[in-house]
């Protein structure tokens, strides 16, 4: 049989667990945001590289 004190303690533990999970979820959402920012920056750098390479002309010395 359960006691009132035991059940109250169980509720308190559940509330602590919920708070811990909510913090973990917030942390993961921040990580997702950070990753999206990083992806955007990497895509921009890649696009700039492609654009820069498209304007490069390579000169060859003609040995003839």
C-alpha cells in the first residue's frame, strides 16, 4: 500500500524530472539553432568559393 508521504515524494521527483527534461529540450533546441547558423555560414563560404573559382583563369606557358 502507498503512503501519502511516499506519493507526495513521488510527485516531487516527477516535477524535478520534468524540469530536467525541459532544460535538456531547451539545450537541444539551442544546439539545433547553432547548427543551422553553421550550415548557413558553410553554404555561404561554399557559394563564394564556387563564384571565385568561376572567375579564375589559368595561364599555361606554351612550350612551342
